[in-house]
C-alpha cells in the first residue's frame, strides 16, 4: 500500500556541522572554496592517483568527511583512519591499519555538495540535485514501480530527486549497484516521512538545491521473527 505524500518539501539540513539521526552521524558540505587535503595513507594515495583528474577533488573531500566522522566517533586522530574501497567499490574503514568492522560508512557527491555518513549498521547516503528530476523520470521505468511513480507525480522535482536518492542510498547500504535489478527491490512506501519496505529506516532532507537521503539497513531478524513489509 503506497502512502500519500505529505506537504511538498523536506526539512533543511545545514551544511557543515555533524548531524545525528537514528544512531548515525551525518555531515554534508558545499564543494565551493579551497579544499584542505586530508591526510592520506600510501594506499589511499594510490587509489587517488588512479582516479580521473576530474574525480580526485570530490574523492578526497569525501574521505576527509569520513575521517572526521570516524575520528570523532572512535576518539582517534584522523591521520590514523584509512578509507579504502572493497572489491565492490564500497568504502571500508581501517584504524591504525586494522579493519573496523563495527563502523559502516557511505559517501555521496554532486557537483555542489559532498556528504558522508557513519553508523553501527550498514548505511547508505545519497545526494540528488532537484535539477536532475527530469533525468530521474527518463529512467523511471527501470527503477520505479507504477505506485512509486504515482507517489512522486510529474511536477514535483524534489519528490523525484528524493525517490532516486532513497533508492541509491538503500542499494549502497545493501552494498549493491544502482545498475541492474537492485533498485527495483527497494520499495518506497512513503516520501514524507520516508518509508521503505524491508528492515530499513530512512530520512530525507533538503540540502540547498539537492535532496539528501540516509538509509540504515538493519541486521536480519532472529529466526522465527516476522520482517516488516
């Protein structure tokens, strides 16, 4: 059953400070202005050097945010924190060269913003500019069900951006690709407040001209328990 969306618009989130929701820490910053390079390990520098030149600044800024969140959460210097890609491309955290399995992180970029999130459970964060709403509608048949299409409507750019951000944040939390069938398996039941099918919790904010979605994927229920729809 698709729930009707509430009034248009999402609560604004302030760029800069660390925000907390549902046990997660979240930060979003504007990309304008000079970038203070993060302390990079040899392995991180190797990853950075292998990226196209146009992606290096956003990659470095995303890792700077993750190092900030991990440093605050674990009370360690950011220089001891490494953020390296897994085989599937998702970020993993090491502290002093040792994997931190209880720390889950996610990063997202747009042309104007970078966001990062940290949580004790699998987490996904995604930014989608409202100007991308037309592009969302162009690929809607591949990622949105008829019920989800009716939920976002045809003239609500913010709702379209939110739907895409929720789908991508959820597949990031699941460590899957936004390409293929994975986004269709994420069912959006509501946008305001955001409600997803399965054992997921979600929230959406407005960050300037973008929509920011955070999704927490909870561990499997004990044997014999019933999962949420």
